[in-house]
C-alpha cells in the first residue's frame, strides 16, 4: 500500500495574525498542485480563523496544536474541538512533547484529548517519543508502547484508522540533533507493529506515521526514504516558507 506523505509545520508559539497572513501569502503561489504529499500548517490558536479563511479551497490543510477534552463549559483559557472545526481545522496535535513535559498533560489527559478530537470530527496527530535518558537506558520501545497503550485506550479500530502518529524523540526536538534515519525507521517500525498487534495489519499498513525532531531541508529526503516514515512534523524549519517548501520538495524526492 502506498501511503501519501504529509509534511506538517507546527509553528508552536510563533506568529501573529499579520505574520500568519504574510507566510500564507508567500507560501500559496509556490505550492505545486501536483504535489506528491499533503501539506499542513499548524498555527497558534489566535491565527486559526484567519488561516482557515486564507487556506479555504487551497490544497494546504489547517491544524491546531492542542484542544480541550470537553466540547464546551467553564474551562477558562481552553479551546474545544468544535471551535477548531469552526475555524477550518481538519487536524489537531494530541500529546505533543511540550504539552506532556512543559504543561504536564498526563497519559489519561492525552487519551481524553484523542477521543475528544475524534468525537469532534478532527483528525488527530498523536505524538509519542522518548527522552534522552530513556533512550540511553534502552527504554525507547517500552516508553513508546506505554504511550501508545495509554493513548489509544478505548479507541476502536474504526476510530484509530483515521489517526496519524508522529514519532518525536524529545531529545531531537529543537536541539538540532536529528534521529538518524535508522533510529527513526526502527522506532516508527516498532509503532507500526504495535498498531498491527493492537488493531489489524491492514490498519497499521494504511496508517501514516510521521517523524519529527530537527527536520531540516538537508535531512528530510534521507528520512523520507525510510520505508515506514510517511512524512515530517517540522517545528523551527516550518516558520519560513522557503525552508518549509524545501523540506516538502526534499520529502518528494525521498518518496520517489
Ligand atoms: P523542531 O523541528 O524545531 O525540532 O520541532 C519539532 C517539533 O516539535 C514539531 O512538533
């Protein structure tokens, strides 16, 4: 089965609405309609409504960085799946490393967010990854299995088939230290095997699993050449249209 690669740009806490407009207006004329991969931008909440309007009817999709577990209510500062959908979001990150390790999202919270995203009609990109000391202690696969088991608790196969997974080793995020293509491939193969064991081989075979962590124009093609890597979740290098598009082009070469 051929899985269509996705290149996603997670802007994190960067860009005002004016900067978002400038980025999208620079990006769109350069996006090739024949592109061999899906393109996704993930701005901060304050830019989503504008980005949704600018990206409507283009080939570039919109995602959000997080969501609350409830559809509405007394949750000051929080944003629900329905609000994201109304801004034109089709995707949402769930369990990003910074949500887990900076904001303290527990496995139970991440599971509730995954289910809230699915219930709200959004496609979740479920993020997993080990810390450097866990890799050093050879606990990588145990950590991934734990995050997957907890995260997908009570998620049925019909729901899981719409989820994307992103493998983002914590030690590679924002550090310039990318996982080697072999390390990324091994971890993503492990994740795919976990999905096959938990659900079915065909669901696992169809699931898109991205790599994230210091993806740059100069390493994207080699990562994308690995058989189980279906694209990239890019942080820093997604903030400029030029480097984002270079990664898109590199991924296209890797895929071909
Ligand atoms: P960097 O590409 O800046 O390492 O960030 C990766 C990331 O966390 C994307 O979600």
